C-alpha cells in the first residue's frame, strides 16, 4: 500500500464529518456505505476481539489452574478451540453469501459469543462449576471436573468459538462491501488487521493481567462488557450500512458446472463464442467473458449449448445440464487458487504449535521483570501481536513507498505472502535454538524429574522468535486476504475473506495432530517438558517449512491473476 493511505483515511473521515463522504447519506434512504460506517465497524471489531482474546489468550492457564487439566492436554484443548474459531467463519461466510447477509450473521454470532463469555464468568464465580483446587495441573492430582462441570465448560468454549467464527472475518467482508474503490478495500483491510492485532494486544495484557493478579471473575466480566458494547455499537450503525442482499447459494452454481460437464463429456468443444451460453451480469455484458478460457477445458462443456438446452426467450431449460460461461470461469478461479491457498495451511500449523507450546515454556521459566512484576504466561504471545501491529504500520509507511521508488511498482500480494513464508521458517529455527539452551540449563540444574520446577532462564529469551513470527504475519495474512478478495467471484466475497480463517482453523487442527503424533511416536513431549526434546519438534517444523516454501514458489510462479484489469501491474511485476 502507498504511504498516503493513512492520510487518505484521515481525509475520508474528515470528509464524512463535514458531510462530503464517499457515499452521502439521507433520511430518505439514498445510497449507504462509505467511510461513515468505518467507526461503527472498527469499534465492533475492537469490542468482540477484546472479549474473545480475554477468554482464549489465557485459556491454557485457566484449564491448568482452575480445572486441573494436564499441561499438554490443556495445550491441545486450546488448539482445538482456536481451530473451531477459525473454521466456523467458513460456515458464517456461506450463510452470509447465500441466505442471511453479513449484518444478520454478525448480529447473531455476537449474541452467541456474549452467551459464551457469560458462561465463562459463571465458571469463575460459582465454586460448584469448578473442581476442587489442585496444584498446577500436577500429574499426581486426583481432583478432576465432574460431567456437569465439563459440560458447562465445553458449552462455553463452543459458544465462544461459534461467536468468534461468525463475526471476525464476516466483519472484514461487510467493511469492504461499504466501498466501491479497490484502493479503499486495501486501506480498510490494513486497518482491519491493525485493529485486530491491537485489540489482541490489549486483551492479552490488560485482561490477562486482571485474570492472573486480581480475579478470573473480574477478567471474564470485562470480556462480557466488551462483547456487549461491541454488539450495541454494531446495531446502532445499522442505518448507515450498505446491505448486500444474498442471492442464494453460489455453491449450487459451482456444483452445476461439474454435473453439466460430466453429462456432456462426449460432446466436442467449439471455438465459436455463439456456441456458449452467456447472460447479462447486472446489466453489463462487458464484465463477462464470451468464450471460456483454454485452461481446464473439460469444464467448458458445461456452458456449451446443445439442442433443447435453451428456451426461445433465452432462459435455461435444464439448469443441471447448461451453465453460463461466467459460472464456468468462477469454478476455474477456485481451482486455480487452491494450490496457493493450500500452501498457507502449514504457516498456520507452525504458528499453532508455537503459540501453544511457548506458553508451556513460559510456565517453566523465570517470568520476573524487576523485583515486583511477573509476566503472566498467557501474555507472552502479546509479543507477536505487538510485532505484527508495528510491522503493519512500517510496511504501510516505509517499506511500500521505498519498494515503489526502487521498482516503480507496489509489492504484490504474492510477494508479501512469500516473505511471510521465509520469516515463519526463520522463527521456528530461532525457537529451536532457544529451546535447546533452555533444556541445557534445565539439565545442568537436574530439573528433568521435578515437575513444576522453574528453569533459571528469563522468559524474555522467547521474545525474538515471537517478534519474527509477528513480522511474518504482517506480510502473509493481509497479503492472502487481499489476494482472495480480489480474485474470488463476486458471489463468493464473504468466502474470500473466510479463506484465511479456514487456513488458520485447519492449521490449528493440524498443530493438534502434530503434537499428538509426536507424543505417540517419540518422547519429545512429556507432561514435564524439562524432560523432553521440544527443540527437535521445532527443527522438524523448520524442515517441513522449507519444503512448503519451495511448493509455494512453484504455485506462485504458475499462477496468473484472474482480474487482469485490476492487477496488470502486479502480475507483470511478479513474473518479470
């Protein structure tokens, strides 16, 4: 993004205040949208992120300290919750695109997450909803939660996961829908991620500190308040929003392409545009291809007209035998982008492994800063959030303008994603080196057989790896969202922003599977990590990360932008 984006945002907001916004509003119900919606959407995002972060950032510590869950098991539960929170946006996107619209999905999901945070507050305030205290998830602990206590806990986790999943990336889509200019989409996405990470920083420090040092009840109470305020602000802005009406499930159209192509598999293809079925798209035929592209030619048969496929008035007679050229090209777009999308899964897998295990590392290290302050273990991850937030600003103000001066082009989304891959691998390497040093000190002090003992090594040594992974996120997450939103079909815009959530969700599930696999086949991850080889886990991730990066380079080199008119400069820069 250009360096003037922040100034442009300020200018747009100023114009809104003076009544000269991008889209003028009136009581008569004229056009809606524009920058006047920005404060409502960002404030909503802030409140909901504070609430979710206050619950999930310190979840491992809560499970170990209040529900007597063993350390590795608590890390696994945390990964599953993060995975659900990241996969549910896909369901939310389908509902928003196909049936309910973004506003309804966000409103309902915010209410669900509010119920979840209220349940967490109850588990923290009512002794009957928690087991008897037991020291730090010790392997000797015999006090386990009852079925009712587990049921309430899991219900709270489920509600929070569903609520977060239905709001986080659907808000991104709704915010982008308020603007017509693609340049404003880029500005909004940049501020969206900035708000996401800053809110995560606050929840992972302020709320987590309250939970650890004041009371869990007050901490969860703050989460309830933040969620309620966010929901209220979102509803208050309803009269300003531009609402995109859903037009039925676009996935049925994609399925029809497959079925129609199979039914016509024996028909010879034609090179004449008049042999293919085209209809107007929003009254503008200039936006439509007249002949299917040559890639994935097998699917072109779905748009090939045969006898009795079309009525005299031009309507399709058999919808599962004939599709439009646009529908065929939309499916091809998804097929083309799938390899690139798949490369992002491992990025989230390594982040999921690191974010859960680094909390366990922190619990075994010296967390003091000075004689009086002790870092909450759940707050250690805030380093990555701060790193990402600062990096987003520096990328916007410094890196992009410098890159533009040197190359006369802006960095492409694919270049930003690629740099994120490199930084992710580097972070895993640093993690392995730091863990090797921690284990060396633990062995020197003979702490292998002392569960819960503290290694005389400052937890601050964990910060460099988190700083690097945070910088990497500042490159690859916004790059992926911009790429998908630009390239996806119009009917799947909510799904475009949810794709990054799907990557994160699958990544967290895979991180759970990786940890479970390592526990089964090796002794690297015992409950007492001082007696394990966590450094070998990180080195394993380095090796797989390098292989994944090579796969990404192949996919990026072969990919061609679909929206050539919007991305001609980016495409020529990438393939120069």
